[in-house]
């Protein structure tokens, strides 16, 4: 699920109460339960969810770095075009877009 959190459009699913993070923990607990004959305890589920979160964060970081390197220049160009087209934009909004566009 860490890869889904790193993808530009699909990561919008995290707006819904961290959808990919929670579903990653649920999937991990489900897979762990499949290997057990008795129901897993709450502490086992929490531990499996924690480990899934740690691995998801590592995968997200590893996947988002190359994606940001590729997508970043396109985002800056899009913001610059938006600034060029916005004639009557308030100055505080223009400053916010300038700060975003000048990040490196």
C-alpha cells in the first residue's frame, strides 16, 4: 500500500482518513490471521499493523523520490502557467504560488 500512497493521483485516497495506511494494516492482519487456527489477539493485530506501517513508510519513501524527481518539474511548469494566466489573483495567493513554484 506504500506504493499507492506515493503515486500522484492515487494518493488522493489518503484524504479519506488515510485510506491506504489503514487498509494496509487491515490486509496485514488478515494475512496474518490466515496462517493461524485460533483468532489473533488485539496485541498481535496491533503489532502486525505497526510492522505493515513501517514497511509501508519505507516503500513510500523509496517510491516517492523517483516519482517526485520526474513529476516535480512538470508541477512547477504548471504552476508557472497558472500564474501567467491569472490576471486578477489576490497578492497573497500569488505569493503562495510563487513560493511553491520556486521550490527546488
